C-alpha cells in the first residue's frame, strides 16, 4: 500500500491555500504540510505527571458502565486523587504513528479494596489482569514539527466521544513533556493487517458488510457530534478483543457545529405514504428546528433533538453543510473536493467509506496510480471501474456483489452534492439494498468475522506470548519515570 496521509492547517474556514510538503518522520502512508504557524506556548518540564484538568470523575461513559477497565480507572482515581504515569506499567509498544507511540499497559498492583462485585475479584481482592493502550505524545517534539495542534484536536475529540465502535478515553495526564492518553486496548491489530491474512488478500463480501456497517455507525455518531473524521482507511480500524471494530486516530478530524435540519418531503398526489424515497433537490424544503427534547449527554447536542410529528419529515443531524478547506487525508482515500480545495464537509467520509469497502473487497483502492500525483489525477478524472473476480453469476454472492458495487458507485460520486449521504446523511446509506437486513440496533451482538487470536492466547493462559510476564520483584518495585520514551 502506498497511500499517504496529508494535512494542512486551514481547518478554521481559512481561505488561504496551502503548500504541502513532505513531513519529516512521516510514516509511509503519512505526510503533511508544514505551513502552520501554531500559537501553542512551549510547555516547560515543570510538572512531572499531572492529570489534565478534565472532570473524568463526572464524565459519563454509559456504554462502558460496569466494565472492569472503566470501573478500575474510576476506583484508581478515587483512591489516588489523580491518575499519573507511575500508576501504570508499560508492557510493550504496540504501534507508532506520526504523532505518538502506543503502548499496552496495565495498572500497577490493582488491589483496590472492598466494594467490587464478587465476580470481578480473584482471591485476596486482586483484580484480573486488565490491559489498556496508552498513547504517548512528545509535545515538545510535536511543537517543533508543528503538529501539536493535531494532537490537541485528537485529545479533545477523545474526551467527548462515547460509542461502542470508537475509543474510550479512560484517563489523560501529562508526564514531563509527554502527554499520555489511556484508552481501551485492541488486541486484534488493524483491518489492513487483517486483510493481508485473507485468501487473495480480500475480505468476503459478508465480512466487508459487517465492517462497513460498524464503520457507518461510528461515522454517523461522529457526524452527529459535529466531527468530520476524514481519515478512514483500514489501518485506522482496529479490532477489539471481541472482534468488533474501533475507529481510531482522530488527529485529522475537524469539529464543527451541527445545526439539525428538518427535511420535509412534498407528498406525491397519489402516494401520500411514500416518504422514504430519495428526495430530489427540488422537492424538499429545509426548516429551522425548535428544540423540544433531549436524550444526549453532550450539552452541544442537548439543544438539537426534535420531536417529529409529520411523517413526511426527516431530521438530519449531521454536518452536511460544514466546510473546511484543509488538504488532509490519505492519498488513495482523498475525496475529489479535498483535492480541488473547493471546501468539503461530511460527504468526504462517505467517499472514504466507498474507497474502504472497495479495498476490503477487491484488495486495492479504486484510483491508485503509479505515484501519488497520478492517484490524485485519477481521483479527479478517472471513471470508477471494478475488477473482475471469479464469482458465479447464479450465486448469492453474485447478487451481493451487484449490490455492493451499486453502493460503492453511489459513494464514489465525484460531485459531493450528488453523493449518497449528502442530503440526509447516514440514513440514506443505511437504507441501501446492500445493507438490507442489517439489524443496526443489535449489530454489537452479531458474531464478527474474526475473533483476535491474541484473545484466544490470553484465554488459554498463554499470555506470555503476547505480554511479557513480570516477576514479583518487578511488580512491586517503585516506578521511575523514564527520561526518554523510545519515541522516534
Ligand atoms: N487502542 C489501541 N489498541 C491497540 N493498538 C493501538 C491502539 N491505538 C493505536 N494502536 C496502534 O498504534 C498505532 C499508532 O496509533 P495512532 O494511529 O493513533 O497514532 P498516530 O501517531 O496518530 O498515527 P498516524 O500516523 O496514523 O496519525 C496504530 O496503527 C495501532 O497499530
């Protein structure tokens, strides 16, 4: 894979065009412009390890409630007052990216005392082994490389999201000039690596449907929170212990206000009930909405839920009109409107969903050229084509192939205004034939295509193969804050 990641700084509706340059230390799929003038002041090494002033004790993670990792963190916070680096033992590095290193870690000596349900505790009140992922970002290095703003955006987004297919941020703190984010650990690696393991390096259509459906729900939630993700690719889709996915890496996302819009379709004279057909530009009107009801926890969203009384109306709570002029993303996944710099909104995520499904099913991206420049030209000019893969035209799989190709063709429409999802958001995509039969509400209960082998190893007590086993002395010795993380 030779897709690369691009960013410039103009997320604040700036009209200045940016010059993109290769960034140092970029990953093969990752580069960004270095034109940004950041205004962050250099943080001195005054505090050794401090939890960022964010009220985690009051923060809600409803979908995590009663799960051991989250309960353990809450207990730790109550017991220590402030979560610090020295409360964790870093076990091994599981990944490194453009802005940080990620370590698998565990809480040191998690004997938290009484108050745990019996099924949580082992003998002597000791809790079962529980792993976390800690992303460590060197703020000073990022400041020099003009990427600190990206890390700050990621931290901000992680602080507000709470969804089964998105990372749960358990804690965040500073340690010297490092910023540490403690998240859920995904032992299953990413979908790029998972695809390499498939026969012919392609997922079956049913597996692609499963992953596509979970991603669609994650993007839908992000859009409703006013977040345009912009960097969907298999490398950023991690596989949890239970085989369900987690969309990671928010440093290229942008946040905007969501102003829900009521879309009212004009009933057809002879078909009063036909309200779900795709509404053409000329047959709807957008009405401003009066907030009447709230079921979200975010204060931003509180104001935006409405009661719909008219069955001809549909609410769109996604930032379909948001605009950014940033040149960001990963080459093979860039939407045409990002390349042309005409301004883009949430429709870029539907474009990337199309490229993502294509790559999972066909093993390559649709507009890949000999080099990045040719890839960009192809994205702008080349019509979409599908490779032939041997499927019998009578099989069920053939029918599925026809449906998924139709969906991909609608997602990869070069004009963002004509792209599926650009009018009513995710609901248009969920209603496509390809996803017919998907039980959106219960998708978490569906058996995933693959359960990570790491989990099997952990279950069979062969954890030493994955995580180094520590001696009793090592477990009990006081923790020294390292002078230097193996960062670059
Ligand atoms: N929660 C997690 N569980 C397991 N592994 C993870 C987790 N989060 C990240 N990783 C691993 O660490 C790698 C780097 O993480 P991440 O992509 O967040 O870093 P980054 O510096 O933002 O990278 P990028 O260059 O893509 O922006 C990932 O590719 C993944 O392999």
